[in-house]
C-alpha cells in the first residue's frame, strides 16, 4: 500500500504540474523568480556603473551598435483569418527604427564570435502604452539560458570574468549545462559578414491573442555584394556600403505555438518544431537606401531604449526570461540615461 501511494503521489503531482503546460500561452512562475530578477538587475546595474567610470554609460549587453537605420514595417494584406491578430489585424505600415548590435558586454572587434542583435521599434502604435512596439531578435533560434535562476548563475560567472563556469560549474558532470553550452557555441561560431544577410529570431515567446508565438526576420532580397571582413568594424562598413545605394528587405514571420507540451513557454533553449508549426509571413520590413552615421543620429540611437515590454497587450512577452527582462532593461536604460544626463523618451516619428 505504502509502495502504491508512494508511486502514485509523484505521478499525480506530475500530472497536475504538466497540465498547466498544456494550455496555450500559459506561464508558470517558479518560486524565487522575483528575488532572482532583483539579484540580476542589481548585478547588471553595478556593471553599468563600474564601466561608466571609464567613459559614457552604455548598455550592459549589446553595447556596440553596428548601425541604427530607418525602416518601414508593412503588415501584409490578405493574411489568413488566424493570423489577423493584434498588430496584424489591420493592413497598414509603420515607420520603424532598427538597431543592429553585438551581444557581448564588450564593444569588441567584429571578427570575434558573438551573437548579433536586430532590434526593431515600430512607432505610432495604438494600444501600446509607450506608443511603440519593439521586436528584439538575435541571429539564432534559441537562447542559451533557461530561466531566471540560471541567469543569476550566468551573470555571476560573467561578473567574475569566467563565463565558462556557468556551463561547467564544478567537477561533477551531473551539473554540467551541456545543452546550453552547445547553444552558446553555435552562436559564437557563426560567420556573419553582412547583417542584412542573416536571419534573426525572438528566441523567447510572446502572446498572439489567445495563443503564443515566436517571431523571426528573414532576408528577402538577394545576398549583399558587401562582405569584406578585414577591418575591426566591418559589419558597420558593409551595412553603410550596401545602404549607400540599395534598399534591403526582411520578411517578418510568426510561428504559432501549436503543441504546448512540446513548445514550452518557460524554456527558450528549446526550439519550436518548424515541421509542426512553420513560420508564416505576416509583414515585410523595408530598409530604404540611406546614410546613418551622422553624429546626431548615432547619439539619438544610443539613447533609444528597446525592450520586449514596449508592446500592445496582444503581443505581451511570455516566459521567465522575458519577465526578467522587464525589470532589467528598464533598470539599465534608466541608469545609463541618468549617468549620461540624457532624457528617456520613446520616438514618435523620424
Ligand atoms: C535574462 C535574460 C536577458 C538579460 C538579462 C538581457 C539583458 C540585456 C540588457 C541589459 C540590454 C540593454 C538594454 C538597454 O540598456 O536598453 C539588452 C539588450 C538587448 N537584448 Fe537582451 N537580455 C536577456 C535576454 C535576451 C534575449 C533572450 C534576447 C533575444 C532576442 C535578447 C536580445 C537583446 C537585444 C537584440 C538587445 C539590444 C537592444 C538594442 O539594440 O538596444 N536579450 N539585453
């Protein structure tokens, strides 16, 4: 009898706890997450303040802007009924800013392996408290940290100057984070010569009305002719060369959460199967030919604040990593603007 109870009870618990994971877009907040978030925000703020002793305060992550360009975001006409949700319910176009960036806390040589960010800010968005809708992406489909508790460990090893300790925290192989290490290695190993030729993904999920989505931006033009890699800032130079005479284009795509049990909300290290749920084109991003390196524009872009939480409720960020980002991005943006004596404001137009 004891044996039976003992066997049945954990199974019962498992059934109760997995039940929630089977609902679409369902969040499950683990105990201790808000303390972990405060801890991360505090460590990150300390890093920003320490770095600012040597010059202007910068973003703690993604500090190197490869370029910040004007763009147009068009919602596609004739979308299937199921895709006409939130921003995609109305066929219209939005003026947008796009900031391309590195990811490491250091503004290093572009030949050093690193993730690349594409942060898109739509302006004039009704229903968003900030008036903007931000879509933050990196050039890999998954993130390398599962949740807030793990991010505390990552930030600690980063602040101690030994990020590898996060993946291999001691001699016991049971504690190795091999899956996360594989993701980080794949990200660092990418060869990117021109940012306009890379594909970008949200990695984390977002609401899509009553269900959830991940999103992606995929180049839709021919490959750029500019791919030299000889100088430390070749990504910016190739972007400048391309946009000096030609426009660029990305398809904006959404992947719906079709199988909640296999497409988790709380673990962005897991890729949602494209076989079970392919990405669907819902928008197009046009980056017209332009120059973007005036001192005024560079300064304007450094003072932008991107966060997944600049959003309409229909696309609210989901999952633990996104919940952490709510506090952390706000903290870092507030601190760096205050240290630099700059005002924080969302742009309303070009
Ligand atoms: C807990 C996890 C994360 C933390 C603590 C974190 C931290 C940060 C911080 C502090 C910034 C600078 C914000 C500012 O000063 O305005 C930033 C920027 C950024 N993050 Fe994250 N991040 C996390 C996860 C992610 C994920 C999953 C992605 C995947 C898309 C991502 C993509 C970006 C991008 C693209 C930017 C640059 C935005 C810009 O151009 O201003 N981050 N992140």
